[in-house]
C-alpha cells in the first residue's frame, strides 16, 4: 500500500497504541480498542469483550475456559465507516485481544481492505522489532530507531544487576488459578541476573499448581496479573496459600504490555528486588 501523507490508523491493542504514542504518531489514530488507556477515550472504540473483567479472578478464568466462541468482538460497521489505511493487530494471545486471524477475515469483508500489521512479540528482544514495524508503516522510522536506542540504553542500566546473587524468581501473571508468566517476563528476570524457575523465554503463560510453586525453590515470588492494576490483583489475596510470600506488582502498568512501558518496568522490577533483599 502506498504510504499516504497522514495514514489513518486503527490500533486494536494497548501496546500498539503505546508504540504509536511513543513514536509521536498518536495523531494518526482514528480508532482504538476498548482496553486502551483513558487518554484515547475521545476516539471511537472498535472492540468489546464478553468477559466481565470486574469479576473475581477465579470467575474470569472460568469465563475464559467455558467460552464456546471468540472472547472479543470487532465492530465491522464502525471499522468500515472509519476507513483506516492501517489496522494494527496481534498474533500473541487470544485471551488478551482480538486474534489477527479474526481481524484478517473481517478486513477481507470490507470494500477496500486496509493494510493489516500484525505484532507478535514472544520474547523481550521482539518488542523493539515492533517499534520498527509500526515505524515503517506510519512513516516514523527515524522515531522508531530513536526509540530502539532509548530502549537499549534503558535496559543496559539494569543488565546483570543481581548476577552475583543469582536469585531464583517465580513470577505469576494470574493468581486464581496460578499461571506462570511466560513470553518476555523470563527474559526480564534473566536480564537482571536472576533465574526464572517457572517459565522460559518465549513460552506462553501456563497454569501451574501451588504444590509446583512450593517445590520450585524460589527466593522470591512475584505476581503481576495480566491487565490488572495492583489494587485489583490484591482482591485475590484471600484465596492465596498462607504459607507463600507473594509480592503483588502492577501488571497493567508494568508487565502485560509488550511496549515502550517495559523500559520503565525492568528498572522498577530490579528496584523491587533490591528493596526486598536488603
């Protein structure tokens, strides 16, 4: 697709919206997902979910597992009316946003199909690649390269910070039931000089048992529930085993989004470990 002077962009996931903003391309957005921050509340919302995200964690898990169809809906009529040049989707997790396959099928039904950009950051190194993907299609390559440089500099300050200790870290991204956090989280743990004891780089999050948690030999146990603020995640505390010391962090702000926010998250995580190890 020839790049227009100001392409009209729809972002169907918060991390893509974060990247657009970081590239100085937020003014190109004409529509967003229902999960995007309030800063974008003035834009049309293209997605909705059948999951009651205000329900207790265990109930949300049951809704996902018992669903017989897609968890998300895409407003095709509104998408057609917006007539975007570019739609940014994801191919990472069907539980987190509209799958790219569903988006692709929907776009094919439009009179003039926009360009579909699919982001699939399975590990930490994939995230700055997404900056480049978005920069290329929006004409913001210089900004993307600058953002990649800032990313590398930010992560470098935390590299191997705990190498002399080699703490064993158990990290969860759901509490009821417990899920071991995969994808880029094990990379963050390794990057700061610790060992991930429950998941490996690039693996999807996996449900585990509390007995496995007890047997993993973790020095520290953290939980940052996917898409949830720390206050929301703490509502599951009463269902946690009393013999496990679990430190609850902010998943929505720091760990759920494979976006420029991870630059801050790595430092925040390292500082948290440093405070706990004093």
